[in-house]
C-alpha cells in the first residue's frame, strides 16, 4: 500500500506529547503511524494507525519500521518522542539504572534513526525530529542522568544533521519546558537512595511536581513539532512555548555566576 500524503511515524504516541503530536500531524494532512509498547491498552485515535514498539529492542524497531513501510510505502517524518524520566541524586543512581535510561532516551533514538534513514535517503527527503528538553541545555540537580541523556540527544542530533543534509534529510531538535504530562509521577526513583541526599531529594521532587503542574499543555509542544515537520526552511532547534524560550535566552546571555545562582534558587538549594 502506498499513499500520496506525507507520512509521519511518532514514537510514544499513546499519551501526553506523543498523542497530541499524532493528532496535530493528522490535522496537518499527514498519514500517521503511532507507537506504544502495548497497543492493546491504547485508546484509538482518529487517523492514527498504532503499532507495538519497544525502542530499547533492535528487533522491535526493525519490525515496526517495516510495518510502516508496508502499510504506507514511505516515511517522511520520524518523531522520536518515546522516553523515560529519572529522578534522584547522581550518586543514588546506579550505572545499571542509568544505562536503562540511556537505552531508551538515547540508544532508542539511534535505533530508530538507523532504521528509518535508508528509506529517507532513497526518497531524497525526510525529517528526523528528536524530542530533547530544556534539560538538554540546562543543568537540573537531582535529575543528572535524565539531563545527561537529553544533552546527549542535542549533540547527536546536531552532528547527524550535518551528515544527512546532502541526502535531502534534516535532523531537528524540539525543546519542551515542563509539560503537563505526569512526567514526575512516572519517572524512575533512585535505586540506591542515600540518607545524605534524602531531604534535598524530597524538596527537588516537590519542586518538579509544582513545575509540571504549572507547565505547558502538551499541545504547545505538538505545535512546535508540526512546525519542525512542515517549515519550508526548518530551524535546527525549536523551543516549545514561552517558558522554554526564556530558559534558552537565559542560558545564552546570563553571566555564569548569575546563572549558577538562579539554578540554585529555583531548586531551593543552600548556598
């Protein structure tokens, strides 16, 4: 089966940012394939074809991409949205736990890119949109592993973009700020908690819960993703919403000492 409409593949499309992105892309005229680790539990979305996918599995990634090609005959946009959260002090997070976060947030993106790129190069066009975060350019105490995974995505995507442009493909970054998705409730807690960090960790958890509760709607991020997918002259980075825009400006222009002080104040850290 082939279609004349552009086709987008959105990972992690069963809820939150992924769900709103899938719906926004349908509204923008795309054929959309959405993925979830367990489609039997997914509420159907008009215009979205759901596929099972675990981005941490090579075989699952290969199968899902082949299914999209068989169903639609093309992939024009890949939105790498699937990800996991991680909270807790760096020392409280084992290497094994950190590897699990990276296997989804970083290596999962790489698996998807490597599987989709041959089709995009053959078409001579395509866009890879990787969902980063303001934590891809900001530090976040008590979320060091998650922030590291998003910093990694920033470097990977910018480097990839230079490699694939000559083949008609762009690799782009969308940077949400805190978004009302239940992120903090679904984030992994440290697997080796330590009393030395307990008090400040609880404070950090409260700060994050408040930030998410007052954050942007997922539709704000979806709008930025659709812009990245459709702009005639796409930007490398899209900040999603005013909060992300302000954070990006602060990072660029604030003196280092003032920036450091603001991070500590925002996170209610002593000193």
